[in-house]
C-alpha cells in the first residue's frame, strides 16, 4: 500500500491504469473527463489532490490530439488544486516521431538544396561555395577584381537621392554607365567590373520588377513545425513536474524537456519472451527492419548472444538486384534460420511486412516480429494477417483488445508492472536504475 499518492487516468487506456493501481494496491482516483457539445474537453477532479503526489496515466494512441489535450487540462487542474507534484506517465509518447525534419516522398530532407540550382548562384538558404582556384568568391566579381576598391564605391543609400556624387547608388565620375544606361565621361579604372547597385530591395513593393527577379529554391518558406519540441513545451507549461515514457522513438527527445524525464525500456520484456517462447533462440537471428533501429536490435542480440542482421532501406533509385526487395536490402545471412524482427513502433505496418517478405525471400524458416508499441493504424492489421509474419508480439502501451480479436498472429505483453514499479520508486525517491538492468 502506497500512501499520499493519487493515480489518475485519462480516456486513452483505462485498462492499463486499472492494472497499475491493482499492483500498487490503490484505487483509481475519481475524475470527470468528458466533452461539451462543441467538442471542448471538460475535466473535473473529484478527489482531493492537495499536497499529494499525483501521477496521470495517458497514452498517445487512438485520438492522439484529444488525449494530449485531456492530459494538459488534467495536469493544469491538479496544479490548480495544489498538488505537491504532478507526474505525466505516457506509455506511448505522442508526436515522438517528429523531433527532426521530415522526409518528402523521394526520401530526401526538405532542407536539402535542389540539384538544379547552379553552384555560383545563391539563395537565402544556401551557403557560399568553398574558396578554391577558379571559383569566384562573390557572384558579380571576377577573380582579378579589387574587392576593397569596389566596395568603397558602393552607395549606402537606398533611394533616388544624391550623396557625394552618387546617384541611385552609381558614381558618375569614373566612366561607368549610369542607371539609365547613358555613358558617363571620365576615366575608367582598370580591372573593375561595371556594377549596377539596385535602387530597391527585393522586399520593396514599389518596384515589383525587382521582386519578380527573386527565385526561391524549392522548399523555401515551407517551414515544417517540429512538433516534438512543441509537445514537450506544452506539458511543461501545463505544470508537469516529471514525465515518464516508454521506449521513445528518438532518445534525444529527452533533451527537449526542462524538467526530469525518464525513458523506460521494454527491452526486458522482449528478451524474456525470446528466451521463454522461441525454441533454440540462440540459433536465431535478430533483424533490424531499418538502420534507425540497429542500435536497439544489436543490444538485444549482444545480450542474448545471438547473431544480427540489418535491412537497409535504400532511398536513392538503384538497380533492383537479387538481394533487394524494392528499396530494401538485407545485410547478413538468414537462410534456413529463425528471424526475429525488433522495432519500437508499428503504425501502418508497411516497413515490418516488407521486411518479413524480404526475409522469406532469403529463405528464412520462421519470422517473428517483436514490437514495443503496436499502434496499427489504417489497414495495418489486414496487412499483417496477409504478410509473411508468423507471430507479432507487442506490449499493451496502447489498447490491443480490438486488435487481438481480428489478428490471430498477435500476442500482447503487459507493461503495467514496469510502470507500477517506476511510480513506486519515483514516489519514494528511490533510484529507477534497476529498471534498466536487462540481464
């Protein structure tokens, strides 16, 4: 029995909240969480939270935007109710896959410079070329130009005014051409390229002709919001004092918070399942379906003394060979062996099913898929039922009851003991490092 603690649950995963409370020997605190007819979320905490240690359990699956707003409102309500500390427990952290720049359909970052932009032309997002023999340091100047002398004659005015013999930014005493195209008498300086300083900037609406000359590269001003940092700021501003999550898609997400953030791991559950449910598991091969999950998969392979293989997603157009399925290539030998795919999250199940197809093509005998978060959006369940996967194992970080009814290949592991132990240790001020010990 843990005292002076309040466990609240959102609408995302009531079963997980109840399991955690049963392990801790606590009742689920009473609250009202509903919606008005207009769609706004209404929250009322029925139990007293004054001076209590409050833990709010809310996962990120399903209607993720509604669940995120519910979580923020519940955190704010507890802080207003004079809670001593509010900890947000998120088995599946929402928007955890958006901490960096997304990719377009071709697979290249949106910030990548287009290939059609010449090297000697600059845009607002490009950088000057590296100085080298034969490469102009500044567009508009030749290599033999005296840059200091040329810059000294450039006008600082931006209008049609006269200043020290300068008219519209062009001198009329050195033999250069004036802005209206008429030649001007006077000796010309050797080696100085004729310059025409514009009278208006590209942002001056009084001269549309100059504005039209501005050519933005593809992707210019198509800024992409990095929603990962935004969610971290929302939870902090709502009043959260501590955040607990499970298997973040990107570990650097922890650095977005100004408050303590603990990232728990589902790796012990997956390792235990391999040891207890896969015959002769040491002869099997751990496979990462993409390069991003290689570190996660190799950690399990090293811990269990198993071999490792990698499926590399080739984003560039290449010739399809015998060891390549569409844009996926296998690195490693899986012939006549059991393969275990390891990943942190399955959403549409496109990557994991294509990886299983490639493994079958390489003569793998059995294909297991061990996933921490099984979101299964869209037609993911139908895709898995028709795929080469023999068994897929996920945790109940998001509700899996409906998925299990329509997918006979699905097994579910319970993560409530991990969160219950983490809540108990955080409440008593104990270290949670024991939860990171896998062996």
